């Protein structure tokens, strides 16, 4: 029977190579390799503390696993994990058997099934990616808030739209913060998803009902940074909730990115002329020499749509799936990994492209009050002078229609007429975009004071979220987490100094 497979004793015929190839998930789960090694190392602890293996076997297994880890880090393992192996989990087991001189490798799988191995490995992988997703989301928040600070300083205006039609004057900084808010929520979603991957450790659940071997379940759970061993083996091996939570966080963040990307694609058109995507992020045309295309943003837009489909596919594999392990879960794994990997790449690409956007302040300022965008403020002024909301709306609507017929903006003359119609001496209402913005007085509005406030509260939230990712990550090796903490602290300290 093929040596690479982990079963075969009960069969007399060789497996059909085409069906083995059809059933292999190796191309999709190679990305799990280093996480699987950690799962295997923790299982060695379970075997050793449970006195199922002796010290010599433990040493040999640990040495072989360390070598596999080196091969993975050096990029050599993919060559070993070749056709005939069902998945990365089997590939690592096969390599350990090959590396152990006296058959110690035959002990690695004692009491373990790929069912608890896959479930545990997926959680470790999901936890690491959730961490990276959170960092990527926070990087977008950082970029957007830095830009908001610059544009607030420059006082850049923007005609805020609804339905893409001119609505009300706003600050460009206000728009940038609106964009950042979504990514702050995304960062929180990553943090919650990461916590879900730490709750309970499936390792030691075996195939479905636990083991008659005295496996230590506490030590591996602790070693791998889980809060506790899982409570129910049947649930533990078939549960994919946490990895789907991580995938969901990536899809949602990609959707957030796609909305901003779609708007920037329009802003970069000459007709709008609000923004220009720098050379490094733009692409040209093979035929039209003048072209400057915002491809990264278009790809972000399309990838978010693709990921939504992939994620829906992952959910669909679970519909009607009975409890316990079924091979269908291999497809859930494949689709969840695809969602996470592409989601991660999308977020990072989005952050890079975003950094290349330059705004045309003059153009934005010039158009900020276009399309009678101050009309609402004029209606508000009428309301403050005692006119009912309905009537004020009607009166200003008529003034707009008049101005539109005469191809001119609303002017002082219109305010005089509205005042006399309302029976008041004067109407104190803004006619230009800057006065409109400055006159806003509600919490969360586009007034410079409110924008400044929301910027500083967002900065506090961002540093809180970055600190969460350090504190709550006992799953990282202590060296890696020390490195990471130092990096984050340095980063947030220098950010604080700039703020
Ligand atoms: N390739 C499978 C997966 O990735 C491994 C689990 C196989 N378990 C089994 N009982 N056939 O999900």
C-alpha cells in the first residue's frame, strides 16, 4: 500500500491514483504547514505527559518536527509534499516517519486522528491570520486618519453626495474619517474572531469520541494558547465556526475596502478630477498612450465580490451537514482558506494603493457647493425663524427651481426674498460651502470642531485596538510576541508623538 497514505491495512487493492488526486487538498492546505507542525508538537506533549511514549521517542519526534519546521521555513517542504499524499496533515506525518531513524515516527499519530488535527491546525492558522487582518485594518485606519489630519489642516472641502447627487458641503477630512470608521470596526471584528479561535482546543478529541489512551489534554491546550480543552469531541472535530468567523472578518473588511475603492475610481476620472492615483499604483494601456488606470482599486472591488461568493460557498458546504466529520469539511477548509488568503492580500493591496492617492484640493473646494448643496442650511435657517419644516422645504425648493432656470447659484437676493416671504427681517444662512460646514453644530457633523474631536477619539480607539492584539495573544511564541510587542509599542509611541 502507498507509503505516503496513512491507512491501507484493511485493503488488498491499491487505491485509484486518479481518485487520490481528486481527494487531495494539498494545493490548498500547504499554507497550514507550519501550524500543523505546532499541532503535532503539542500532540507529542500529550503523548509524553500521558506516558504513552518514552523519552527517547519524544526526543526523536521533536527533532524530526523541528527539521520539518526548518524545511517549511526554507520553502523546501512543498517539494516533499508530493502527489499521493492526501493533505498537508498526512504529508507532515509521512515526513516525520521518514526522518525518525528507529521507527519513532510511527508513534506520532497515537490517539490522534486527522479530524482533531485539522480542527486544531485550522484554529491556529485562523488565529494568526485574524491577527494579521487586524493589523492590516489598523494600518488602513492609520493611513486614513493621517490623511484626514492633513486635509483638516488644509481645510479641503468636498461636496458630500447621496445617490451620487450633490447633497451638502462637507470637509474632505470628514469623508476620510467616515472611511476609517469602517476599518476600525473591521479591526474589532478581527479581534473578536481571533478570540473565538482561542476558546477551546480540539486536540485529543481523536476521530469523534475521544480516546482510551491517557492523552493529556490540558498541556497541549495551554501550549497552543487555548483557554481550555474542548468539551465535546464530536462537536470539536466538526465545528468550523471560528475559522468562518475569521473568514467573515476578511470578507467584511474587503467589502469595506471595495466601497472606498469604487468611490476613488470615480474620483480619479477626469470628469470628477478630485483625485489622482500616483504612478506607482496606476497602470497604463498597451494601446492608448495617454492612459492612467486605477487598476488596484478595480481589483479590490472585484475581489470583494469574489470573496463574498467564496465565503458563501464555504457556508454552503455546511448546510445540512450532520454532526461529526465528513469529507465535505475538506471543501469548507479550502474555501475558508481561499477567502482568508485573498482577503488578506486585498487588504494589503488596498492600503498600498490608498497611500498613492493625491487629492486635487482646488478642484474639490471649487465644486463643494455645486448643485445647490447649501439648500438644506437655508431651509434650516427658515425653521429657526419659526417656519415649519414642510413649508421651509417647499419655499427653498421653489428658490432652487428659480435659480436653476436662471442658470445661477443661490444668492443674497434669494435670501432676501425668502426672508420677506417668511415675514422676518433677515435670514442668516450660509451661501458658500465653507460657511455651511462651519455652521454645522451637531455631534458627529462635518464642522471642523466635530471632525477634530472624532479624529482624536478614533486615534484613542486605534491605539486601544493595537494594544488588544498584543495582550490577548498568548498563542504566539514568547519570542515572536516579544518582537511583536516591541514593534507595536514603538509604532504607537511614534504615532503618539506625531499626534
Ligand atoms: N483531508 C482531510 C481534510 O483536510 C483530512 C481529514 C480526513 N479524515 C478522514 N476521516 N478521512 O479535511
